[in-house]
């Protein structure tokens, strides 16, 4: 993904921090008690109107960014479900599975009662078509990475499928729980990629009724839906009749609409500075932590000045992460304490290496030969070169980094590319410092981003970099290891190298804020995905 959110938050008032610290994830106790007294049979009906700040660009999250958090999760189910409480994978469209000891062969047995919105049935042949379709040009990298390395797919019976990888892939099962690997009808899977953005026949609790770009996306309930994950304790169709996503770019208009409660009952990605206004108006405020990486900055080690590990280490220790989150998100996000979020089942605490120490940062730069400072405050080496770095974004967060590093004598030029060119340029090595973001609750996101043998090698680690070679070995091996304790040790070792060597600079872990009408109940997050199967609207 190109970035964590479609926009970044500005500074928030102190009151917002206090309110968020006490906000319950599903409303206050009185609301929950009152809702519990409403019989399930009385929860059916109604239209939920959700405000989005921008059109997601399509409805298929295998093709476009961000829609996996919203529309796509309601339209398409996955083979397995990731339980956010136990952090274990559980049955969904697949009733059971077997994984070989070397994590190369995955065999699934599918439900035999599932149909797609177009009336066709879920079969092993359909799942095979889905997996094959994700390895095509135009498919988003988050989905494509999951199926890379598959050597064969076999369908021994109508509801059995076996996926074999050329090399071990311990992350595959968890990855299959993501919305961008949601299973769609065979017809949809075989559509040209650009058409998949406009229409999708999945097996989810809602089907697509209408998509009018930059205006609205309308979903309607499937009356015959009966296969929600057990986690939701919901045996039949969704309570809501319809869900309408309305594109409303202006914050003030979107906030006013949800405060009124008639036009909207829910909004995403709330700017922290609006929280006091929204909560004082009686809205429920909730927040959810990204279970993967959050805001991370891959460092281009092939860049002229960043080949020197001391410069990279100076940048690492020269980031005041507490100040960053206060300004960038109003204190809502969490300062990074390692490459992975605390909500990741393989979280590795590297906070000791991420302490803000500007004196050490300056000493490292001087050791690297940046001993003189020009009239503009930027360091100069013996060749007269200025220590100037280039980055691909310009927002409140990057301006904080720009200011912090300038105090060290490092210039950070903020030069965003055109949106259509962003992903290509981030992978080209054009920038000294880049950005990336992941949301999968598995440590293999580190290999996907920084692996050299397999992975994107976003830090451009050279073949002759011996420490980089060890990092790559660890990243590859963790994805070949099923034993949790052994895998954790490998992840810990890789995380330490990533931080110590300055191959990446983790800055913050994103926390999404939601605001919704007190009439809306049981709208549930699983990671950053939103599930609507249990959502219902109390009568006015």
C-alpha cells in the first residue's frame, strides 16, 4: 500500500487525548446494557449510511487500495478467519485444513453449501481460479505477494483443494484471512483486472447493488447467508437491509451529517481534533490498532550518503517518536517500539534501540565524516557535499521528521510523486527515504518488504552486505518455520538487525478512530477490517 491512510491527521487539542483514552471500543456501558436487552429478532431492518472521505477507486481489494477495510470485507468471504482475540486462524469457507511439516503443502476441505451473489457454487475449481487470478499484472501487491511461489494447485474433489509451494511458506494460512484474498465467483476472478474494480460477485453477507464513482456504493443484504465465522455468534443473514457508502470529502460536512444522524450513522478515519465535538454530540468513539507495521520508512542503502550505516543509525536515533505522534495524529497513534505492532502475534520489542538521542545522532554523523556545518545549518563533508536526502511525501508527519533531522544537520527534501507513479517510484530506488505500510497480522510482512531472495528489498540491500545477507536468511527462514517459539526467535533476530543497521525506521503504529451514532450497535473491527454481519440500528 502506498500509505497508511488517505490523509494524515493534524494536531489535536489535549481534550481529544483524554476523551480517546477513556473511549470504549463499542460504546459506553449503558449503551451496551440497553442494546443487550433488544432481542435478536427485533434487530433486523434499516439502512446503515457510512461516510467516506474519498472514493476508494473500486470495490475489489485485490485490485485497489484501502477498500479492503470497508466495502470488500462485506462482499467477499475468506477461506479462513483470523480471530483477533486468540490470534489463531479458524474455519470460514474452509472447514478444515492440513499443513505439511515443511510448510510447503496446504490442503483444504471447503464448505459445500456456499454460493456467490451470481448464484454459482463455491468449489475447489473456483478457489483455484481465484488464486491463479491474483498473479496477474494490475493485481495489488498485497494480494499478489500471497500467491507468489505457488508451484501447483490440485483439486482432487469438488470441495478439496491442495496448494503446493516451491519453497516453505509459513505465512500462507494467516494471509488467506485477508480481505484482498476474499473468494469471488469464477466469472469475477476471470474478468480483466480493470473490470474487477467496478463489480464483484462474492459470497459475503452483502451483495453489490450499485457503484457510482465519487458518489456512492450501495450494498444489499443476502437473505440466504448462513456461513459467518463462529467468532460472531451469528447463524443467519445480516441484520441490516442495506449499507450505503457515501463519498463526502469535506470533514465538516461529513461530521455534521453523522452528528445529525439521518444522513450518516458512521464515519471512518476521524481526525483526532474533531473527537471532542463528536463525542460531546453523543456519538460513540472507538479505536483499533493496526496489527502489522504502521508507519515505517525503508532506508535506501544504495543511496550515496546512506551506504554508511552510521548515517542510517543517526537518522534512527534522531527521531523523537513521541513528538511525532503528538503532532501527526494528535497523540492517537502509538510510537513504534519495533518493526511490528504490539498487536502482532510475533511482536518484537526493540524499544531500547529506538530511544531518542540527538547527541548520539550528531556524534554518529561526525564519525561518518559530516563534521562541518554550512550557513544553512546543513552538514557538509570533506568533498563539500551537503547532507541532503529526498523523500516522497509532504504532510504533517514528514514535516516533523524534516524538522527533527534538520536539528541534526540533515536536510530532508519533501518531493511527492504523482499518485499514479507513487508505487513504481518507491520501488525504483529514486528516493533516499521512502514509506510503506502493512496490515497483515503475520511477521512475514517483514520478509515481503525487506527480503532480498524473495520479497521487495525496499531497502535496496546490496549483495555484498554481509549483515544484509544474515537479515535475508532470517527473514526467509521465519517463513519456513511453523513452530511458534522457533519462529519468534528468528523474527526477534531479524527485527534487531533491521533497527540496528538502520535498514528501516519504524516511526508509529496507526490507530484508526471511528465515530458512529448511538443507534448503531455491534459494528466490529478485526484488525483494521470492518465486519457488518452483527451491526444493527436501534429504532428511533
